[in-house]
């Protein structure tokens, strides 16, 4: 597989194209705690990205019949949503068909920053909602049929309705791209249907274990996929909630189960989210309580929209309901995102503390009958992470050959420069700082106000608490300097212009001229040159093998 970039018409799914262009490198920024681009391309089976200068359509609809029909149906559904709902159709396409292309970053962040990012990818929730909707439709149809036609004694509507429901759910699975979470849900639903026909006891844990074994045997590398990890972690939470609400009956079981799942399931997925994305929304449980049910209704309306597209009066009514629900959901998410600490960024220490505490809470719950009140003491062991030592030393960050960033951790956290080219440069720098347990930067030094050394400084000031900002007496790029000072003043950072030598403990600053500062780290013999950081006469090259850690000892 190849990933094609460039300008021109976007090929349709299934088209066979001749591409002439330039093979692009896959090497990203290799910093601790960051996204490893090479590993991601290898896992996805993509040989290389290609920048296309020219594309020629060789053959349209070149895939095998079944796959091509599925892709054509998906494209038709996306087009139908776009025509009937306009820009809001992109959101509906993502919620119903898992098609996120065309969704702007601002809309996508409304879901991810409020803890509802799982709704944008078709998962077990969507499969369960669609299964319930289809099964209800077929069950009502078959029961109505038995009123006008006397069926065979072997014709049981509650069982026979499962056959077409499962068949259409299989089509819906491929229509949405067959994501791992959806495959897991389909396997579990198929196990439940089979147990129903065979009059066997239906075990949620058994179906979950069977789906896990089947998928791992099919491809052991699925374990490394974040979607695979999240879907099985969420299902473990569902199993725990189902067992907890079993004694309840009627509306108490429904309401209790709904609220418990909204509170407990995010806890099971939280450790994986913190490890991969270093952030979470403290309002995620509330968002799940408020918005999961409306989104479920929206999925049902979306499926109904696709089914009755040829009936214009009914379709107009469905579109009206869809627009109303989308308006309420998006407005609610905008308000929730505006709340403080949404999202909340976490360091490595906080990740270990939260993940360990959640694990110990689950262990305490499972052992409560055996140990009684003593089990409540188990989560207190999570506070042992507070004795975990903070990192110390110097980290020369990989910001590419043309970028520059260095972190010094002693009694205080200090940084020298923050500049790089590339779309993923900021996320790599941010994740590296969080992984080194940095939330507050006591001193940030900008040696030259140019993009290669200061392009990421405004984002750094906006995300982290920077106490002091050291700048040269004059800036080379007045536009960049103005942007940096505006953000620094808004965030309450003290701005200091360096016109004479400054001793900052590990760092020594000396102005080379009015626009340039030279920085030295006396304990390690590090100094900054034109090409990068030198230790003695040796040039350090973090862009070749990744970030370089150095110890003061």
C-alpha cells in the first residue's frame, strides 16, 4: 500500500490509478513518549507516502464485485448525507458510516476533547444500536405476518428475526470499514445469536474471550492497535457493570446500567488513552451520560435515512429530526469544551498514578467479598508512585536537522529554544515534555527569534506554565516576536531581555550580539553552535537516532 499526497482530483474508492511522483520519507520526530511514525506505517502495511505530480485513471471500479459494491454504497451514503444536511452531513457520515474525511479539526476536537471521540469511529456501541433497531423492525414485521398467516410451529418470530438482522449487520460491518472494535462487536453478537438458536446459556464473558482469541489468531499484531485495546478494555467495564446491576429489575436496571456504564466504562479505557494521547477529559462521564443516548438515536435516524431515501416525505421528516439532534449535540459539546481543564494533559507520573489506582480499585471491588472492608485499603497503594523520582539531566530533543529544542532538568525545569518544521513537531515536543514529567517550565530561553528556534514557543507558552521567558535584546522576526510576547503576557510569564551575561545555575547565557544569545551548560560541556548542540567538539545529532539523554553524573 502507498499513501498518496498532492493536488488534483481525489480518486474514488476502487479506482486503479497510475501515479507519477516522488517517494517521501517516513521518518518522524523520535522523542520519548511521542508518536513513532515509522512504526505506524509498518503496522498499517503502508510501504511509503508518495507525493503525486501526475495521476492517470487506468480503470474505474477495479475491485472485486462484493468489495466494490460495498464501497459504492458507502460513497452513496456519504453523498446523500452531504446533500441533505450540508456541512452537518460530515458529522452524520462519521457517526453512522465511520467516514471522517472532510470533517474539520474544530468539529473533531469537540468530540475528542470532551471524551466522546469513540463515537466518531464505528464501534461496539454503533453495532449494538443498529442490531437493536434492525431486530426490532424484523420482529415487528414477523409478528404482524403471523397475524394474517398461520405459520409453522417451528416459525418463532423472536428467533427468525435474528437471521436477516445478522445478515444486514454483516453488510453494515463492511459498509463502515470493518474496524477492529466493530469486528469484535459482530463476533460477540454472532455468538449470542448462535447460543439463542442452540438453546445454550448466553455468556458475555465467554463471547468476549472467544472474540479476543479469534482476532489474535487472525492477526497477532492487532494487540498493538489502540482501537483493539480500547474496545476490549471497554467491554471489560461493560461486563463488570452488567454483573453489578443483575439484581436490579425494571427501570432501575435500565437507568442504573446506563449511568453505571457512563461512569465505569471510561475508567477502563482511561489508562490506554493516557498512555497513547497523554490527555483526558474530566467531564467524559458526564458527557457520556448526556450525549450517548442522543447519538444512539442519531445513528438509528441515519440508518433510517439511508433506508427510505426514495420516500421524500418521510426522508424530509427524518432530516428535520437529524438536524435538531445534531444542533443540540454540537451546541452542548461546544459548551462542555469551554469548561476549564478540557482536555487535561497528564505527565508520565500522573499516568502511572491514575492507571495504577484504577487497577487497584477494580481489584478491591473483585475481592470485596473475600477481604471485606480491608479491600478498600488496596487503592491506597497507588500513592506509592509519589515516591517515584523525577527525571534529572539534559535531553537534546529530536526536532529535525533544521529545528532546535533542549530540556534541562535539575532543581528546576529549563528549556532552550523550541522550533521545528513539520505538522507533527509540536505534538512530539509536547508529548516528550509530558513524558519527562514537565508541567511547569521555570525558565525558557530563546537564543534567536527565528522559526527554526522559536516557531513552537507560542504553543509552549499556551500549554505549559512558563514562569520566565528570556529573549535577545532585539528579535530578528518582528511578527514572531510579537506573537511570542502577546502569548507570554496573556499567560502571565515574566519577559526578560538579555543584554549582559546571566548565570542561571546549569545554564550560562551570554549575548553574542543584540539578536543572538549563546547558551552553555557548564557541567556537561555543552554549547550551542550554528548546526546544533556540541559536546566539546562533537556535534550531537538527535535527528539521526532520536532524542539524546545526558546525565549530570
